């Protein structure tokens, strides 16, 4: 497959976060129950993919590279711990709810907390999507059989990522356009990574 087509598929996979972002047009004004449901749904889908698909494959890859089974599992666990550490550092680097509420004119501390959580989630998704874009591009360029199916799988798992960003932004700002823009923005990291 040529690089232009590979880049197009990578871009489409990344922009599918916008499909998740469209969920804000299906709800009036999300309250705590909608927030909890949408975040729980997004987390559940992403955890299922990570634990049922990616983790066993990673352990197997380390084992095939010569690591003993316990060592392969420990390497995977250390990567998960490193990811959690980076997410924690991202969250700590954001301003507090009060500062965010003042700076962005968000009327309540609860809505500012939702926006802060959405920004932390978006930052983590952007960091996650950069290497994912590289992987998607090179897989599409290398294999016309495997590449499109990987791009589809990436696109499907990007939908809940868009939900995880868009719903709390909509709750905090009451702006569907901002919600969709930030959901799409998190997905743009994939074609940026590919480039």
C-alpha cells in the first residue's frame, strides 16, 4: 500500500474520536449520572481491549524474545506502571479547579473539576495516540491485508476515547462545539504521529 493511502487510513482512524464526540448531540445537558455512565463505558471498553487483547500479546512477545514467563509479565506490568505514572504527572501539571474556573469562566467548582479531568484525559490520549499513529501508518504501509483491519480496530477503540473527552467538556462548558473540537483534537495526534 502506498504511503498516501496509509496516511489516509491513519487519519481516519484518528479522527474517529470525533464519532465519540458526537455523543454530546444525543444528550441535553449531562448531569452526574450521564457523566458517570459515559466515563464508565469508555473506561470499560478501553480496559477490556487492553487486558483481553493487548496484554496477552505483549506478554507473548516478550516471552518469544527470550524472557522467562515471569519476566515477561513483570516487563508488561512495569510498562503499565510507567503509563500510570505519566498520567499522574499529567494530572498534577494542570491548574486546580479554582484557577481553572476563574481562567475559563466555568461557573462551578464541580464543572471545573470535570473540565480538569477532561483535559487530563485528553493529554493522556494525545500521548497515547502519537505512537499509535506511527504504528498504524507503518502497518498499513507494510501490509495491505493487516493494515486496514488494524486501522478499523484503532478507529473503533478511538470512539470511547472521544466520549471520555467530549462528555465532561460538554458538562463543564455547555458547548457542544468545544466538546467535539477537543475530541477531534485528541484524535489528530495519530496523523501527527504518522507524519
